[in-house]
C-alpha cells in the first residue's frame, strides 16, 4: 500500500512546524526523512500515524485521505514506533507486544491462537522472546525499543512509520533491524539520524530543514558534501561503500 | 556478527544460539485474575457477614444469616429478637453494604483516574470532586438550599458540587492542543485548594458547631448515615460504572503507553479520557455524596492490585473493586469498633492502614511505576 503526503502543513501555537510537505512512499518502498533537530521530521510522522491532524494538506493511504478513516481503521494499516518509550506502567513484554493487536480486536476480546503465534514470532524476530515475562520498565533502552518494534509487527500493518528506530540499539541490532525492515516488504517511512544507515537502507531520502523539504531523491543524489555542509553544518567526505556502492559519510572531528 | 549475513527470506534479530521459549507469548500472570477473584469473592461475602454481626451488640453469623433471610423474604422471627433484628437489618446491613460498594467504587475509580492522568499519585479526588462536594454539602446545610429534597438535600448538594467542580476543572484544563494529563492534575489540585478555601470561608462565617462536624464528615468520610434509602442509587452507579471501566481495559492499556502510541493503535486518547472523566466524576460524586471523601483507598488499592496481578487493566479492573470492597468493610468495622461506643472518622483508619502499606509496597523491590 502506497503512502503519500500531499502538501502537509502543521501549525501550532503560531509556528509552522511543517510547511507544505509532499512526499511519496511507493508500495514496498523504504523512504527516510533526515534533518537537523527540530526540523519537523517527527511532526510529519505524527500526521501519518494520526496523533496529529495536519492544518492543511492530507495524508493519503492507498489513495484514501486518512481523515476519512476511523483511527481504528488506519491503525490496521499503519503501525508506528513513536518517541514514547513505553509508558509508566510495568506491563510485561508479552503484554506490551500483544497490545499491537488492539486495532484488530473488539473491546477486551482475548487473543486468538493465531494472534498469540504472531506475538511469539514477532518477539523472536526482534530477539526479545527470552524477555517475555519481564516488566518493560526493567529493560534497557535498546531492549525496550525492540519490544516496541515487535508490537508494530504484531499489528500486521501494510505501512510502518518509525521515528528513530535505531535509538538505543547496539550495532548488531541496528543493522539487524534495518535488514529486517527491508526484508518485510512493507511500505516504510522512517526518521533516521544516522545518515550512513539512511543511505544503506533507504530507496529515497527526504531532507527537512525548518519544516520544509529542501531535497529529495536517491541516497547518492542527496548525500553530497555540499548538502551535508549546508543543512547540517558539518564537513564530511562522501565515499562509496566498497561493496554496495552506497554513499557513506566520513566526518572529521577536530579539537 | 550473524544477522548481517542472514538470508533475506528469514530475517531475524536473534542470535542463532538464542533458544526461543515456546511459552513466551502466553500472557504471563503474576497471579491470575480468576484465581484472585476466586479468593476475593468468598472473602468479601464472609467479611460482609462478619461485619454485619460484629459490633456493640454481637450477633452470631448463623443468626445474622437468619435475620438477613428474614429481612429479604419478610419471614418471621421471635418477638425478643426484634431489637437485634432491627440493628442488623436496618442499621448494619445497609452500612456494611454501602462500605463494600464505596470501597469497590474507589478501587475502580482510582485505577481509572491514575490511567486517565497517567500519574501514580492520583486518586479519585485529585480532580476536585471531593472538595467540590464538600462545598455543595456545606452550602446546602448552612444556607438551607434544596430543602424540597428533605433528608437527601445534603447528598444532592454534595453530588451537584462534585459534578460542578469536575466540569469546571475539565473546562479550565482544556487547551488548543488537547487536555494533557499533567494540566488536568495541576488544575484539579489548584481548584481543590480553592474549593477548600470557599468551604473554610462558609464555616468561618457560620457560628455553629454543626457546620464544623459536617466538614469533618466530608473530609474524613464515614458510613454512619447509611440507610436502605441511599444505597440503591450509589450501588447502581458504582456497579454500572465499574463494569464500563472494566470493558475499557484494553483502551486503558493503550492509553498507558502514551497518547501518541494510543493513537497509533487506533485508540483516540482524547475521547477515552473524556469518557473516563465523565464516568469517574459520576461515580465519585455519587460515592462522596453519601459517604464523604474516604481517603487512601483509591490511591493504595490500585497499586496493591498491580503488584498482585500485574499492570494489565483488564485484570486490575476485575480485581481492584473486590480488594477495595473487602478493605473498606474491615476499615469501617474498625472505625466503629475500636473505640466503641464512639466512632473514629473512617479516614483515620484508611490512612493509618493505608500509609504503612503504601510505604512498604513502594520499598518493595520489583514494583516499578514510571522511571526507575
């Protein structure tokens, strides 16, 4: 299912957080949003997973304006990893993952055998099955992040929206998660801070600055030394990955 | 590292040596809700029976049962038993049942309010319900309002005050970005102080001892005024409300993950919060109107229950009303029995028991609420 942001503008408290953002994520494509802190990346994602309503413009899901869908209906198609880290109640890992079934279940209906299987698979794929009975508040940041991704998978979405999914993850789990995203075949829109990971995983990258999309294209088109200098204010050498050819940035840290 | 080289068809984050626990996805239970219920329901029944029998005039459980049967079916009893029967049927039974109902209600509402404002220190009164009720009740008593309602005037005044106060809190806490939990709590706390000031002012300008004792009743609570007349409305409100809250178990779980996560799971946090707000205001208002503001039950019971059965709201909301009811029946028994014939304000008992229990629980390892 393809996802399209069409002229999305978000205004709050007199400020324009996102300005006329248009972006296409084709069916099965992986599109990344990058940009400095406060450039409106998370705000744009919030509009997709319906935590925020655009002031103007629309988010289209398979051609349908999401505002025409109930929150529940869009949650059956779109799963989101937000920046919230799991709340304040000490749910177990298994309980948290099972909450991914919420949009598919009526009221307090218990999980079916198939749904319990889904939870088990998702926990195994995210390497948290051994934590199933642990309270989420006892987990490390990275473990908790993997639990929340498992919750997204259990939701059986067609579109995944991820706000900094590699946060807190060690290198093995960062690479593992992004490989898994590619392999699921889902339509993915994600925010990443690590430009090298973005270059490795994304088909296309959009660059946000002060709420505006200032560049969009393939990683090779986008991740150039001048753009990185202009948007992020950082000097970087761009080299091609010796095996994949993806652009990779080398930073220089001077004393 | 293994995952980079994993075949694309079977992606997994798990290391190859990670053995999967086949029972891992089974809902884990610290204690099953059904097991807890199976213990608590008989315990509540026995507690009610004992509490009805115990007191200045002790009645054996068998006699208590006989009197209750007579009261329910209109059966006959011996003439010399009539005074005891009157005590059991007219005074103690409605009182103990009211204690059970209010305890159950405070337990359920405490869970709901803590979920609604996402704050472990919240209790049913945090949004100004009890202080609003006190103002309503004292105003009715002092100014003689609502006299057409007779003996129910004060309760009606308290109920009206409770609803007016929560409505005011709700309106003042609204903002263009929605009603945030913290804003609700802060508005509620601030307005509670305001209502207490209004009540103090009324008392100050009213030179009667009656008003002072009324304040003590509303702020400490008690079931001394229980009659068969006041029981049905509050019981119906509490039971219906608790069932609706229980049915909202999964949305409450989603809400606990955060407003954005809830929205991404198809649960509208604003709408759920509005439902919770109305429901808890009605329930608390109905309870405060007949029994004043009994403290600590609505704060402590949710935490105790989470420790027993875990944080999942479907289980917590099934068990919390039972724990609240059992606790309140015994607290009321202590309030009227410890220094008989005098009666301690109920709030002193619930606090004297509740505070140490709460402290012990918080110091227990393994109980986490919020950040470590």
